[in-house]
C-alpha cells in the first residue's frame, strides 16, 4: 500500500465523522509519554494543537498520562505500554486499540481513523434512486 492510498483511505474515513454528530462520551485517546521523548515532542508540535479541534479529537478527547505512573482508576489496558509515545483508544475505560510510537502526521491520522471507525455510528449513505 502506497502513501497516497493510505492518505486517501484515512481522509475518507475522517470525512465521514463530521456529519454523524459524534458523541465523545465513551471514547478517549490516551497518550502515554515521558520527559525527554523526542517523538512525544514531535506529536505535540505536529498534532497536539489541532487535535482537540478535529472530528477525531471531539470523538476521542486526549488524555496524557505518564508512562511510569500508575493507571488512573477505571482504565483497563490489554498490556502496559512499553515506550513513548503510545496512543491507546479506550471505550468506557477499556482499551480497544493502540498505536505504538509516532509514525508522523501523514500516518497518524489514518491509523487513528481506523481505530475509531468501529466505535462510531455508521455514516448515513445515500441510496440510489431507481
């Protein structure tokens, strides 16, 4: 799969978020970080400021956590993150997917869209007229 295919697929998935009236009540994006992590810093510079303004950010609000700190009550992960950054999508506090590492903004958005899509309402698709 080439970069254009990945970007096109990610944009198509992301484009379906807006018209659906997303509810962020049960989804969250946890970002596990630690001091000195250059990839965490890159994410903060490339994605961080715009994330809460995006459909993804509204669907799964960001919560930053320290890699070495105990998990907050109500958070259940499949396994502890091993390195930073690790992004974990949770639904009702339970992990439903993760991105280990930061692959850059061109790959982050489609990867996140793929993780969120199964947990969002299906888009309304027009039916062909006969």
